[in-house]
C-alpha cells in the first residue's frame, strides 16, 4: 500500500525538512570514537545557546517521557509535587508513582495555568524537595508563565525545579539559567523539527548533587550516570546513542541558529496570533486569555462539528490537524504551529478548513 503523506499541523511529530531527513542516512561511526565525541560535544554547545544555559546538556535515546521519568526518579530524595495543567502533567505524576517516588499532584482545570500562589501554597508546607512544571501543555494549549513562577521557587533553595519544555523549546524563549531551572527537558519531534526518538535536557549542579543522594535511580534513565559519562568520559554515553538523530540534530541546530533564535520565537508568536484570531472568530479558545501557547492552539468545538470528519476531509486534501486529546476528543481540536511552519502555510490550511465547514 502506498501511504499518502500529509502536511502535518499536529503537535508532533512535525514535518521534517528533506535535507534534515537526509542527514539521518549518514553512514554510522563508532559511538566510542573521537568523531562521536566531537559530534556530541558540538551538539551540546549549540544546544546551550538554544536553552540559554551554561549547564551540561544530556541526550537520551527516548521520547520526552524518558527524561521526565529520569528527572523525577533521580532527583527526588523526599517528595515531589507535580503541578499539572493537563494530560502531560498528569503523566509526570504517574511516572513518579510508578517509580515508587512519593508524589503529590496539584491539578487545575483544562485551559487554566499554574499560578504563583498555587506553587507558594504547596512549597510553604516544606514537604517537597522536587517540583515539576509543564511549560507548554499540548492537551489544553496553555503556556505557563515561567517568569511568574521562578521567584516563588527561588525562595526554596532546597527544591529541584524540573520543567517539561517538550513542545516549546526552540519555539518560545526559555532562559534556563536566568529562571533557575535545574532540569529542563525537550525532545526532537516538536519545535526542533526532527524525527521522534531522542530527548534532551539541561541539568544543573544542584540536580546532580541531589541525584547523588538518591539510591535507586534506575539504570538506563539514571540522570547521574548520563551526566558522569558526558562530563568525565569525553561526551560519551553509557549505552549506544542514536547516532542518526545526532547527525540530523547537529545539522538542524546550525539551521536554527542561522535563522536566529529571536527570529524563530517571533515567527512562532506570529503564527500563534494568526491561528488564535481565526479560532476566536469561528469558535473559541480553550486556554485562559494571556496564557495561550505560542506553539499550538486548542480550539473549543463550540459549533459541534464532527472533528474526525473534518480531519478526514482535510486528509483528502493533503493536510492533518489533531483532534482533542483524551477526554477532550471531539470537544476540541488542535492546530500546531511549531517547527518549520510559516504563516503562509497556515493561511492555506485554514482556507481549506473554511471551505470544508462552509454552511455549517
């Protein structure tokens, strides 16, 4: 059977440029040789610019969930508090529980952000030594204001701060060092516009020191072991990394830095504003005003359209959007604007949606 490929406007995996895909086919090298060391070191230096950090960068041959699990398991000595604004915050809490990490979840309604008062109230109890925050929640289209939360968390120096930036890093500005984030996690298939299969994080000295006090960190997802290999063994990794992803990542990072990070952020903001405007005109947005994501828009299905049917018709025209996630299926739909997409691309997509929905 021949697959008809569609232009993807879903929150990952995103479309990958042909020249970037071709880099995945680079011939293999020894992952223990000098060439691999140079490749991994170069990637780390470029990613430091994207993360706005001087912290060590770690790569993991997993999806973002892998490093989320690694962070909560490796860096919680006492108890973790997960601030959830949707399905992926819920997942982080589940990862804690599944790994026998004492974990509390503080959940808001879909469409709502995590607010400073909520964080203050939890941390003031003194129960927690690790906190997780979702920067950008793809199930609800909410982007938390990390700048509002940072001063609160900074008041508790014993707390390790972990951030899920899986669907926002390289699409929105996250100044890891200025904000004081200890572990900031992303993955390849979102704003970095690479194939899925690799996750990335920055890790602070504080997080490393905490991990040293945690006995059962697992093996494959042991953040401390990853860190020690990278810092003490010439940018090597404990087990075989995905060299194909690294070849493509190295090349794509050059393209991202060539575009200019500020230009990239501005492009994502412009796309977000365009889709939000359309969403408000024809439907309504799920996210609380002022907390809408710059990398995807979640639109409430106020007109009771059949989202599955719309997507089927879009598919016939060579496009794909995303239905609502989990319990929001058919109650909302999602249009991603991340990676290498442009406003021009979105105008074409929304034009097709307008045509399909005409008269409904």
